[in-house]
C-alpha cells in the first residue's frame, strides 16, 4: 500500500472516523459532484498522519479548522472534481532543476495533483520525506491513491507556511482567522488587493461549510 509508512493507519481509520468532526453525510453535502477518487475514507485514513488536525481545541475550533481546510481544498479542485491540474502546458514549469536531486520522474512530472494540487519537485520531495513515501520518483501516487492525495494536502496544511507567516492549522487553532489560511496558500496573489474574487470564493465556501457543520465562522475571514 502507498501509505504503508503509516503503521496502523488502516486499523486506525474506524476510530478516526468516529472522532472526525465531519460526518460522511456532511462530506457528501459539501461535495455533491465530487470525483469518486476523493473518498471520505481516504480523508479519514489520511488524518492519522496528522492527529492534531481538526482535533485540537474546542469543538467549535475543530469544526472551523475542518471547514477551512475543506473550503480551500474545494476551491483548488473545483469541488473535489479535478484530481490533477488541467493546463498541461504548464506542467514543465514545476521542475526546479536547481535542486540537487533534480526531477528524476521527468521535467513535466510535478504538476498539481491531489486535494490541494501539490506541485513543484521540492514539494513532492519534502512531502514524501515527511510521509515516508517516495513521491520524488513516483509523484503519480498522489493521483492514484486517495489516501496519499489527502495526506499531501494535510502535510501542506499542517506544516507549511507557504507565502504566509503561519500554517493553515495554526491560523485556525490560534484563532487568527480564515483569511490567514488563504495567505498561506496563495499570498498576495489573492490577499492584500490581489485577486479579490478568488479570495471571496474561498470565503463563501468556508461560510457555507461552517453552516453545514453547525458552527460559527469566526472573525477575520478575508486577507
């Protein structure tokens, strides 16, 4: 299995299922037109890699974090419809040949994939190292294994600040607001007067998902 590096992940899934603040019925309502590849069980299994995700703080905070993650995921994938980036002309762009390990899977192999559209060879290398999976040599696992597709998204959410100053997880747990999660993903491309329409789409999804989870969205929704 692609997630064999997570001992007990499969056996932990039922327990995590009952603990996760998003039920399968709620997940289905959030993503009525999703690609069958993006399974609820794949998401729950992937959370074993980051047990603090949506399980830190009060129940309201846990629901807010889950809604924030899934709203950003929905924006990136067209409602979990697209498994890979659609503009193939951009695929070769995501090989940073200056990295010492290069692009062993090919110059055009590190395009966006999975729940958060992981891209760039250095991100595949870092995510693979963190998860114990060789994604540098086999980036296609992100588009063929549902758990890996979710795990790479959770890796970014929980460990990477991107162009922001904090991870998405920290932004929600420490009540810095949903807007800071947008900054960690896209920075000034959407924040600080960037693409306001794209930013607002993420916010609208977040508010919608918090309603589905029956919790308040909190403050500082924009960036």
